[in-house]
C-alpha cells in the first residue's frame, strides 16, 4: 500500500510539472499559473520526502542495494 501511495504522489508531481510547462508556454511567463503549478510540485515533493522518511522510520520501506544480497541462511561457501 505504501508503494502505491508513493507512485501516486510521483504521478501528481509529474502532472504538476507538465502543467507548469504548459502554462509557461501559453502564458509566456506572464501569468501566475506557472508559479502555482511549480509551487504545487515543490510541496508534493516535500510531502513525498516526508512519506519516504516516515516509511523508512516505521519499517514499511527497507532500503536495498543495487546488487541483491543472498539471505543469511544460505552460506556463500560450496557444500561438500
């Protein structure tokens, strides 16, 4: 469930970024719609950062490396 919320927030961030670009092109930088869209993007990014910190602190999210590590119960030495 946590990962779904993170993906949804990321999609909202991308939507806000896209709308900011569209407003920038249409208004030629004179309107306040671009500023509002980018303010929403910054706010959503901050919320996402807090969600990631909260997920890590509560154990809902676990960091992992790029290369998967073998589970502890499997030894790395070949069996005889």
